C-alpha cells in the first residue's frame, strides 16, 4: 500500500505527510499535517523521519513550531 492511499495512523482521516522511521509504537508511523504539528507543539516531535509529499512540509513545521532545536534526520528513499 503506497503512502498516497494511507491515512494518518493517529486521526485516521488525514493524508500522511511524514513517516516516523523510529516509532515508539509501530501502530503510529504515518502522520498528517495536523497531527504532526500537534506532536511538535506538544514537545514530542518525530526525530527520524521521511517526508512523503516531496515537499519539506514537516521540516517547515519543525522550523515554525519547535523552540528547542534537536538533531533531526531526514531519511531519503
């Protein structure tokens, strides 16, 4: 199943923009923009990820909402 046909693992309705490559719980690997933003704001951002849309949407969310910069890893295909 391709990422384009998946739904967000958290809310179940959004189209995923990012995949967590080191998930704590394997049931929650794909995140839509709203749920990904909520994770960042909560202070629990995805640290090792793959952008699914080809655009750095998640990277921009990190820049906009993450007060404490960590070392993030962008994994290429």
